[in-house]
C-alpha cells in the first residue's frame, strides 16, 4: 500500500508540474524528474528501476531537441510513462496491471503527433487507430484468460498475443511501424520505441504465467512462430530499406520478435527468470539504440565511434547490453526445448549485421560538442554498463518470479 501511495504521489507531482508548465514549461521537466525519483524509491526491484529511470531521463533530455513543444506537458507525459513502467512489478492486481498498460499507451497518442512547427494529425490518426485496436484486443484476451474457462483458453491466449503484436509492432501485424518511424518526428518516435515497449511485454508475460494450463505448451507454438516471422520480416525489411528512420522501424519489428521469443518460457517457470531478464535487457538495449540513432537523425549525425558502439550493441557484440539480452533469451529457449527458435534468433542476428553497420556509417560524423553527441555519449555509457556481466540483473529478476502471479484471475 505504501508503494501505491508513493506512485500516486508521483502522478500528482506530474499533474501539478504539467499544470504549472502552461506558464513555465520547465516546471513540467522538474515535476517529471521529481516524480521519477519518488517512483524509483517505491520500485520493488532497484536493479530494474534504475534502468527505467535512466531511459526516462534520456527521453526527457531528448525532448530538448524539439523546438516546438506543447507547453512542457510533453515532459509530464514522458514522466507518467516512466512512473507507470516502474510500477508494473509492484502490483499483483490484474486490474492495475491492465490500467498500467493503458496509462503507458495513451500518452503516446499525443506525443506521436508532435513535430517542428505544429502537429501531424495524419500520422497521429494512423498510429492511434492501431493502438486503440491493439489495446482493446489485449484487454479482451486478458479478461477471457482471467475467467479460467478452459474451452476459451486458446481464444484468450491468441487474442492477447495479437493485441500485444499490434501494440509493439510484431510482424505480420507491424504495418504502422515503418510508416510512423518515417513520418513522425524522430524525438517522439524514440520515446515510443523505448519507454512504451516495456509494460506491454511485462503485462503479457505476467498474465500468461498466471493463467497457464496444460494447453499452454500447445498454444505457445503460436507465439514462437510469430516471433520467428517478426525476426525475418523485420530484418529483411531493414536490409531492403534506404531511409534511416524506416530502417529503424523495421529493426524494431525484428527486435520485438527477439523479445517475444522469451515468452515461450511460460511453459517452464524454472527458466522464466533468465528468459524475462533477457527480454528486458533486449528492451533496454533497443531503447538506448533507438534514442541514440533517432536523435542522430534529428541532429543530422553524431560522432561515428558512438554510432558504431550502438550498432554493436544491437548486433549482440560482447560485453555490450544487447549481447547479454540475446544470450539469456537463447539460453532460456534451449532450456525449454525451443532449439529451432534459438537457432533462428542467432541467424537473424547475423542477417542484421549489414544494415546496422550501414546505419552507423550513414549517421556517423565528426566530433562536436553539441546536444546530439551528448545524448549519444549517454546512451553509449548505458549500453556499456554490462561490462560487468549482468548476472546481478538475472538474480534480481528471479527474486520477482514469485511475485509475478496476479490476483483477480478466475472466480
């Protein structure tokens, strides 16, 4: 209850900061930072919380590259997303988990339309349409699973996973991703590609874990196939695209396939900890890389060595963050008997080499002390924290496994 009160206090701070920001835009920024500090103090897993705190701060800093902002309220929206993302492991209540999904998704409806000189309503309508459908499907699937009616289990499972696929951009339900990445301003896209991805996956993992039955092993094949399809379509799309923002859109499709593959571990809870840790590290690596690359697009290139280091993290070069995410997910897949999916993950990591190196070359430039390079330095430091092997993160996530079960499931 104390954690919930602190989280509510953080949200109140965000609201007050956003109100004051109408006259003083920086109030929104200060309110968001204070709210994130309060939320971090309430986070059940400091190891998880510090990653989310860092991503949120990077997102807030990135907004400094936008000359046209909605009176500082954009800071509040990002702060809200960060607070809710920290809270997702703090509650065992199904209704609060689903509310967290909605609270993280809704701010992106406004953020996606922000651009220099005004708003892009067309890209907003396309994005919002897909997100509303995705959220509705996710909620329907969750409610069906919560009823624990065996005859409806497969329907609920598939509906929830399809909603998740639409929400985060998993192929073949990814059509909005490349277009939004190419059309929208790079800074809001970097927020959507980073902060908005964590809660949907964690919520889905928790619901599927809490409602698993003897049918889970059978229907999990659907998730595995979807993950494999997303890896191939995303990487092939990125290889055949030339526009950097569109390449990053397809790379997100591939990365979401990697993360989705970790969810097959619900068939064997013994390996759920390493699978979830791997999936989260992949999400964090994707977040850092997207923030760095998209800010380089916005700022017309960043320092070349920094861009190559981000590319290496995406590719899974040790000891960078992306390597450990892929390694832990691959180990989990092998442990639960999905050798073929682990092989596909490795193959797709190799397929992605040309376009990540091409992105680093295209977006790289000389060193200048400017806003873009400061962001690039920060995200490179972020992906290098795993120079110390992140067994500490796996251990932290494994302590949360007993807490993953949800109340409000079944009658």
